[in-house]
C-alpha cells in the first residue's frame, strides 16, 4: 500500500468524508498479507519508498503469479527479478500491463513513467557482462534515477574508457560490472570522485572460479571509495546506487537553499 494511498485515506478521515471503520477495513492487510506460501510486505513502500521486489528464482510460476497479483493491487512499477520468459508469460495470464526486459531478466508490472533524477553511470567491462549491467540499470531507472550506460570499456582496451570520462565525472555514483579479474572497478575508482559500486560477474575462464576471482579483486581494490556487492548481483547494485543518488540529490537541494539564504542575508546586510 503506497504512501499516496495512505495519505489520501488519512485526509478523507480527517475531513469527515470517510468513517474510521471504513478506513480500518481498507487497512486490514497492513502490515502484511499472508498467502500461505508468502507474506506480502505491504508496508515496505512506506518504510523504504519502494514496493516489495519479487525474486523469481526458486519460486513456482503459480507462486510468482499469486504474489505479483496481490502486490499489483496496491503498487505500480513492481519489479520481478531473475525472471525468464516463462515467468513473463505466466504474468501475462493475469495482466498485460507489464514489460519484459529480456537482457536484464526483469519483468516490470504496471510500469508507469517516473521522473528520472540525478545521474548514475553503469559501466561494463565486456559485452558478456551486459546482462548483469542491465539488471542494475533497469532497476535504477524504474526507481526514478537517470542512468548513463557505458558498456564494453574493459581494461584490455583502456582507451575506450578514457574516451568517455565526461559521462563518468558527472555521475553521483558509478556501478562497475566486470568478470575475469574484475580490474575495471579499481580503474574507475581511481578516476572518479563519486562512490563506486563493484559488481563481480561469473563471466570468465576456469580460474575465475565463477566470479570469485573478480569478487576478491574488487574487495582488495586499492582505489578508495569502492564498495562491492555479491557476484552477478546487478539488482543489489542498482538499488544501492539509487540510495546514494538520492542522498546526493538531497545534498544538492540543501546547498541550493544555503546559497539562496546567503544571498538574502547579503542583501539585507
């Protein structure tokens, strides 16, 4: 149940247009709704500003459909992650109001346009890393962030990255996705002044150990300001980048207010 709905409900009660008992009935599924196989967290949007996200791996199609249908009663822009085409087709059985991002393996249920604010750069080392990078990019965009994609700029051809530093330097946060030895996160971390989120991927030959080599490289980065999420965790990186971008935007607003107040004081004095 989103904050807009809840605020409207309280305003109706306050104005006398709705009886308290009717409001209680509308709120009966707070803070969660028990489906037997899942407990839908209806309060999450109020606490975190984002509806519950459906992680599809390990769930049956019927469970995914049931969860998605209930969340869709209260929210827009619902993310279903790690979703194959069969998940998308199952969701289509109860609503065609959804979009499938096949590369990112994300279904967005009840997609609605949101204003894109701030600036997040999503960088991939190679083309093979793009699926994880897209998971991060789509997640960030759905959450209302402006995203710049900078793909296939790995350290094997570092001049490709140096040619697009303008986009990097204007970002509030950079998500760097790399497999193999994962060196790109350190390189980007040494170039920018913003936080860098390293995303190791399972891309690579045998000695990459399914992404462990990239994970350890990123964790041992000598570049300051590099944090690391789990292997192939594009969603987690996109979400974390969103939180950092929000803080940056809030700081910009505070700085603008301080400058405005300083100008007013200068005129008074």
